[in-house]
């Protein structure tokens, strides 16, 4: 068993729409260990977090969180922490102009 620590979302500004932040590699199980999202703008922005199981399509039924992040604030995303993702699962974020980082541990 090998462990690999990686970042699902390198600190960057999210584009408009649903952003594919991470896909679990073949033969791997992954856990979200930490997540912080920042809103550096002057207006609130709604963050949506969705985990799509392998083989499924992106849809509201897979959304695990929706949170309005106030201007000039950060959010620690407790809804995402310790979720187990399996091979092929995808993590999507939606929140144009937000930035942040999600730390993942992969087990293969």
C-alpha cells in the first residue's frame, strides 16, 4: 500500500461553470484531508461542491455542499473533509472568481 499526498486544486481563480478539480486515478482510493476556499472579491460568491461517482454524470443529485462565501472571507469546507472517493470519481467546484486549495491523500 502506497500513500501519495497531492493537491486537488492548486491555488487558482475558478472559471465560470463547473470546474473539474480532481479525478481519482485508476487503482486508487482518495480522501479529502483539508479544504480552504477564499473569496478575495468585494461581493459574496456561491460555492458548490459536487462529487460524481465513476460512470455517472454531473448533476444536482451529487452535490454535497452549497455555501455563500462573503466578500474577503475564507471557508474551510467541512462538508468535503474525509469523503472517500473511488477510482474514476470526480470532484467538481463551481464558484467563479473563488480560489483555494484542497489537499488529498491517495492510497493505491
